[in-house]
């Protein structure tokens, strides 16, 4: 176990900064191994802090070259400089200028934090604490300053020089070999939003006219030769800019907006002011190289980073505990954008599937934490699905509770009241309280209490009184550090569906209003009695997934089939089929573990058939309905003593049953949707492909020769990556000669394109058969693989650890060993990447005893390794912690 245990950072210890910075002038001379950084900071004592205060600046692995105060070199007795800190015990208690020279080695920076090289491009990543790897600085988000950045570099090494803001000046130096560019950002920003880029880059350019008529130049920079794959990202950017004006009244504020795509990146993308830096995976797309899912991700992530300009950049976070202030809110905004651009019901289903698959699992395990944590050891480990996706759900609940108009008023107030500030969650929620006149103090528990609320709804119809009674009860299970909980405010949108399929008007016996079908449960339990109900209705609760809860309703299978056909809420139509399938799969898994045959449910198959044949449903929606719960969905539902092999067998049995019963329907739809029209990435066309390829997945479930031939034909004839990948995926699930041939062909076709090779790696890592582990191990030595590149590691080892339930959880424990070996190999070079990978083992406690003890032993082996990074040390300690 590591010994240099750092002190945890606590929310309650927050103090305003002792020193403020008005301006930062940076002069960066780029060099592959010795980049020179001169920072000139105009400091002044913070009137809100206790004076006189020493000056303590953060560093991380820095070497101080020179230090001046108001132009005079400082004597060594006047300061202490270590790699992690620069402190002046007695700085003048007045405004002064500090000039700091440091030197950094971009090529040796394998953490990909601070200034590093991706290929031959210089780039930066400063969130959360990377700026301190460039220069000494009060590296915290509540120190906001105006930045001017001068970059100098060899013209041939870095012909393009970019930084935040607007370009002020550029030119060639007298030697003719080096050149420079000066960028000025007029908006105050925290250091984590600083960015610079230097390299040989090509760009595509477009323009956007803002709502007030200003012209903004838009540029996307990529490796030369890839310009023709930026079109969809640029289109997404322009649509995002327009949408933010229309939906939130937010206008872009600089003359230029730039995106740079780089191939070595720890995250998806970064919203640096005016200069977003992206993982190239989320920029580059063409029909031949990107799937519909890739296109959708590009649209969502370009929008997300753009929306940060207001929610994150103009208004930033006071401290990192408030991370959800920018992330939850911005995820909510990008989800709304996608819903407006595509199909709202389908997007909601996809978002909820993702939330349950990742956030609910996190909430139920040892890494559970509140949307706003109160303590951390390593902030990099809190860029989690709880902060992002559950954080977005909390904002969505505010909208549900207040209604769209009041919600918009609250957002407008937030933008005017806190512009140019570093804000807190309290300040954010107060804007909605002030705009609506509502008391939202209990609502704040959503930010403070971890765990997923469990709601039990019990309905009963009184034939004689013609009333329907709905009893609701909530509990919130204990989570690490939170043994007991307070009742939450839970907005449940509900309806009662009459036998004719129409919603019955909701009239409460006590006269209480039911606006927008909203029942707000804010006590441990509550009862609602509705009057004037002529016939027994079926309750439809948590419509649109209005609250992120686990819901149990006493609705029988017959009623669920009724809702699947008739509910006016499309989300709950999908949910009804999903619940039916889940009930069956849980029963079947238990049966298989008792060596009994899996349960059959002809009625479920009939419900699927009805949806498949329904003419009023859009194909993307139908695809969501017939895409059965995944193995991890089933494991999550079972929640304890999980045997992944039994789960797999149960799901496979259902796939075979669906295939056997609906073969004709599936084939008819498959053929109807196999159109020769040219590829378009729009939502409708993507929805048709999604349905066609979900049919293909079921058609090939039994691996019959005719089905394999169908998949092979689709693979060979595909004119787009979506169809080719779907066919390859179908083939990959059967151990046949066609699979081997297709995998070899795929690599031959795309060997030169790392992003496509990633798909090839992921696909092989996810094959649910015992040979996969050796295959994955062999692929780690493949020429196309590199442990140094996060995208490759995530594609191969990440896919194995996260998407291959049976093989990562092998009963001999070798899956865990492999994951842990990889984590330990990566940790010294890229701790963030290693920690993310290790978190795949977080659900080890729900496994059956044999696997549980093997997983625990693997985690113990990590914990016992000397000199772990703080990132990995934190994850492993929390994963193993008792209680
Ligand atoms: Zn974000």
C-alpha cells in the first residue's frame, strides 16, 4: 500500500484565494524537449481574504529557471521553489508583478496533462490541474484572469500557432527560422481553460452570423489530408450555435471559434475558451469511416463543448466540488439539443439506457458518490457518470418541477446574475428558487445524497367508488459514507391509461391539482386517490423518466403488454417491453443456475411482434424496443450473487426464441430497409439502419449458414461503415471461417486508419468466447496497438474489461489478472487512463462467491503494489473499502 497518503481535499475547507490575478502574460517558446515558459502575473491581495498572506503557487514537476518581482530578480532567501510549489513567505501586500520562468519537456509528458506532444503537434490539457505543469500558478478555478499568450516556434516544426481568444499579431523573427503569434482573450477565465497548440495542421473554415449580426470565423484544424472528414463536425457546430441562441438566448462572444483534433487525448474533448481541443475520434467522419453512432457522438460532443462557452467558461465553478455545475448542466443542454435535432423519445431512451448502464451501477457500488462530492483525493477520478449524467438528470428534474417557462426564467437569471463569476451549486439553484418563488432547499439533497432512490408504487382500483388509489413509497439505500438518508423530492410524471388506450383525466379526491401529470413525492410515503375513474386503468408512472429512480410497480405482465401497445408516453411504451423482457431474463438466469431450462414467454414475443409490425412507430424507436436488455443490464437487475455465464445463457436463449418465432417478420423488415439509397447520416436514415441491423443481429443469433451468408453479403456490399461494422459484429459472434476472413479483410482495408482499427480491436475484445483473452493479449503486441495511446488502450483493453461480461469475469480469474496487469503497466506513464481502466472492476462485490474472491485478490494485488499513482491508489482503496 502506498505510504505517502495525501490529505484529502474537503469542500468544507474551502477558503477564497489569498491572491487574485488580473492579467497573465505568457510567452511560450516551443521545443520538443525543452519548451521555455515565461509567465508574467499581475497579482493583488484578495480583499475577501485574510491579510497579510504568503503567496503560494501550485506546481507539478516544474523546474524554476528565473524569478523576478516588479522587474527585480529575487534573492534565493526570499522564495522556496520545489517541483510542486513556489512560495514567497513575505510578498508585498499590494499589487505587484511576478515573472516566472520555467522549462518543460513536452515529449516526456506521457500523462497528457499540461503541455505535451500528440504525434508532432504540441498541445495542452489543463483541466483539472494541468496548468501547474506549465508554470507556477494559483491553479484553482476561482482565480480568473485575462490572458495574453505569445507563442514562438520553429517555422518548420510548428507552422500553425494557436491559443485562446483573438489573434493580435504574428510574424517571422529576424533569423527567418522562427516565428510567433500573439493571442489575446478578453474574457477572464480560470487557468484550466487555457490552451495552446502548435504544429503542422490543415484547417477547414466556415462562418457563422450571430443573432446580433456579428460574423464569427469557425475553423477546425486537423492533420493535413483529413480536411474532408470535418464536414459533419462543422455542420454540428453551426447548428449548436444557432440552437443555443434560440433555446437559451446565448450568443457566441469572440471573433473566432477554433477546434483542433489530436490523436492522443485522455478524454473526449476539452472546452478551452475559443480553442476547443478534441480527441480526433469525435471530429473525423465520412460515410466510409464512421458509423451512425460516431456521427451522433460527434454532434453531441461538438455541441457539448460549444455550450460550455456559457455554462463553464463565462460562468465557471468556484472549486472542483462544483464540477457538476458546469458538467451536469452542459450534458443536460447537449441532450436537449440532440432531442430537438433528432427524435426526443429515442434520445431519451438512449440516455436512460446509458444512465442505468453506467450511473446506476456506480451508485450501487463502492465508488458511489454524490453529484456534488464533499471530499476527494484525486479530482481526476470525479469526472464520473454521476457528476455528468446524474448531474444532468438533476437539472432535468428542476425543469420538470418548475415547468419549461419558469425553468427558462431561472436559467436567464443565472446567466445575468453570475456572468464572469466562479459560482456554486447553491447559487445556481437559488436562481430557480428566485425565478419561481419555490422553496428548493429539500431539492438540494439531490446534490448531497448518493445512491439511486427506490420507489415502490402500488395501485388499486375501487370498482364501486370509481376511484383509483396510488401509494408511493421511497427509500434511498446506504452508500459509502452515508449510512442513513433523508427523503428526496421526487418528481414523478404519471398517467392512468383507460381500457380504450386513452389517458383518464386526473382528478384528485382531495382537490389537489395535478399539473402536467406531475406527482411530487417529498416524504417517505404518500397516497393519491383519483376520482371519476369509470373502468380499471393501468398506471403509467415516471413517464419520460422524469426522475432517475428505480421503480417497482405492481403491474402484471398483461398490463405491461397493454402499455407497450397503448401508452401515450413513448418512453413508457419502450419501458413496458423492457420490463417484460427483464422479468423473463432474471427468471431464466435463476433457472439456468439451477440447471433448469430458461423460461419461455410467448406473450413477450407477441409484444415484440406487435411493435415490429406497428406502422405508426419510427424505426429508431422500434430498434430500441427490440434491442434486448444487455448482459450488464441483467446483472444490474439481479444485483447480487451474479453469474455472468448464466446471464449470457439466459440472454442467448431469449435471442434464439425471438429469432425462432419472428424469423419471417425480421427478414421482411431487414429486406424492406436494405435500400440502395446513398448514405446520409441524418437521424431518420440512421434509425432505419439501426432497425435493419438489430434485425440482422437477431436473424444471425443461431449462426445458421443462411444467416451467416446474409451477414457476409452485407459486409461485402456495404457502402458505409455502419452497415459494414454491423455485419462484422454479427459474424464475430459465430466461430466460423467467414468471421476469420472478414476480420482479416477488415484490417487489410483499414490498416492505415487508427480510428477504424480501434473498431476492429473493440469488436474482437468483445467476443463472448474463451479464446478471446488470448486473442486480446496477442493483439497488445500487434503493430496497430500502442499502450501509449489512450484510444488504442480503451478500444482493446477497455472494451474487454467493460463490454465482455463473460470473458472479463472468467471463472479462472485470468480476465481480472489481465486487466490488473495492464493497469499496473500503464499507471507509471498515464495514471488517469490506468485509473479509468481499473474502475471496470468496481462491481466485483455483486459477483458470485468464486469470482468475487478472485476479483478481490486482483484488486488487492494492485493495492499492494508500491508507488501507485494517486489516481489508481484512490480507486483501488475505495473499491476495496468495507461498508
Ligand atoms: Zn463538459
